């Protein structure tokens, strides 16, 4: 029998966040967005332009990267149900974690060859890295109810995010040295430090991922092996989960709330660096410093939200955090200088880690006890998140192309948070109602 709350297992599980969060920081948050925006902002006949040609079609550069990520998240949303059903039926979700980790890591290594002349290759690898990152996370998340009891899941979830922030910051500092002081290493190619950073992310990712791979169980300890003919019924599993949600009104309403506020949270996390570079022209060094501050503050945020949830309850804390996100989106519309950006970044850092960690553990707490289908439930959770990201990124890119201003896209995200806030309030009402029965 596999024991829950085992310290060694929990540490190993948290190391998966340590391994893959380097991608999230370097590729989606700092160096890649700054590098991408810089090489795709060109001068034509004396006029600067942010238009790029992608397989013969013209796009605003930042909108193109948003669309590429949206497609990546849509793909992962479509294939995850099939893969997680297979994992539940065969008890081999660790294998899928490995496959997605290798895909993401190799794609990051391939970005070493990304230049303006290889734009199509770079954008495709950028999307593949996102697929690898997201695919690994859904299986890692599904281990949470397997390795920790409900009373420990907030703490364990926060531990994972804290490990992720610390690990990503360490690699970011290494990359930071190459980007800011290339002359110390005799580097004369201006693009080399950024491309080297992409390569280092891939190596870091796969190397540290083998710590959890060597410790985590092959699959859920509660699974019952079923006929192979049912392996392909991943989408049936989603429908089954949806039908079961009818008997779990609190969980169902929470997922609706999560869809809307995740649309805002995840989009902001993915486009923040592009906003800082394109709207405020911060430059790579200031962007890296800002994101480092966010990561460090986010560690405190993850643990603070975990502690507050013990005092006030998960939903009450989430309501407060979503309200702060609404204020953040409105402030982003009016931001004018780098100091305001830094202040806003500090607020984002404090609430970013907390809302991710608390959302994951809240969902886990609402699951039926000792269910053998944790991967299918977390597949539903992950599909909800990925579809939210697709909608958020597409709307952000579309509004920018339509209005010609990222600020309009940022303030539009506030609407998603407002809907999420209302649905969280309904979730709280249903939770209280059930408790009184």
C-alpha cells in the first residue's frame, strides 16, 4: 500500500515544479518574449513596424505569439482526455509525464536556432514547448490526491509552487548573467545569450525531472485495471466526470468560476512581458529583474494564501484574490512608466502564486475521497484551464489587432475576473448551504 504524506515522495513531486518552471519563467515570462519582440520589430522604409509574415500571412508580432500559444493550449485540451483516460485505466501516468517532458525540453533546446530568418520554426517550437509543459503538469497535478491527505493538500500544493519559483529563479539568474554581461564570456553575437538561455532551459528541465520520475509511483495506487478496449474512451471519461458533477454542485460551480478567472490569470502571466517590452519599452534586463521580483514575492504569496485558507477557508480567500486581480487589470490600462509597472508587478507576484496553488488544492479537496480516477478528474480541471487560456489569449490578441493597443486588451480581462468573482460567490453560497444540511 502506498503511504500518503511521505516526505520523500512529496519532495520528489515538488521537484517536478522545480524542473519545468524554468520554462515558464524564461520562455513565457522574460527572455523569450523580449527576444521575440526585439527581433520581430523591424524598420521598413524608415518606419518601424511590428508586422511579421508567417507562412505568407501577416500578423502583429505579439498577436502571432498569442495565437501560437492559443493553438498549443487547444491541442493539449483536445488530446489530454484521451491520454489521462489511458493513464487511469493502465496506471501508467508517469510514462506520459516523461513523454511530455521530453517534448517540451527538446523544443526549448531547438529554440537555440531561432532567429528572424527561421521565424516559422521558432514559433512552432515555441508552441511545442507549451504543449510539453502543459501535458506534463496535468499528470503531475493528478498525483496530489495520491500523495497527500485532504488536510495536507493546501500545504503540499504550495510546496510545489514554492519549489517551482525557487528553481526557476536560480536558472534565471544564470541566464541573466549571460544576457547582461556577454563580454565576460567573450560573446559577440547579440542573439547568442538569449538562444543559450533557451538551450539551458531544456537541459535543466529534463535533468531535474528525473528526480520525481525515480520516486513517484507508476500510477494511482487506487486504480483498477480495466479492459484495454476502454482505453480509447477518454472523452467518455470527460462526459462521465461532467455527469458526476451534477451530483456535486459545489465542485461544478467552482469549475465555472475557475474557467473565467483562469482566463484572466493565465493570459496575464503569458502576456505580461510582451506588455512591458512593447508598451513601456523596458528592455530585457529590466524585464528579467521585474519577473525575478514577481517570482520571489510569489513564494510568499503561495504560503500566505495557504495559511489564510486555514483561517478563512479557500473560497473566501479566492474571492479576495480575484477582487485584487480585477483592480490590477484596471490599473494596467492607466500605467505610464516603469516604476508603476514594478509596483503592479509586486502585486501580481503576491496574488499569482496564491491563486494557482489554492485553486489546485481547492479542486482536489472537492473531489470524492479515494477516487481511483484522479487523472480523469484532473484532466477535466486541466481542460477547463486550457480552454480558458485559449479564449483569453485569442481575445487578447484579437483586441490588440482590432484596436491597435494592448492596453485595451488588458482592461478587457477585468470582465473575465468579474464573472469569476460572481461564480465564486455562488460557490460559497452552495458550500454553506450543503454544510447546513
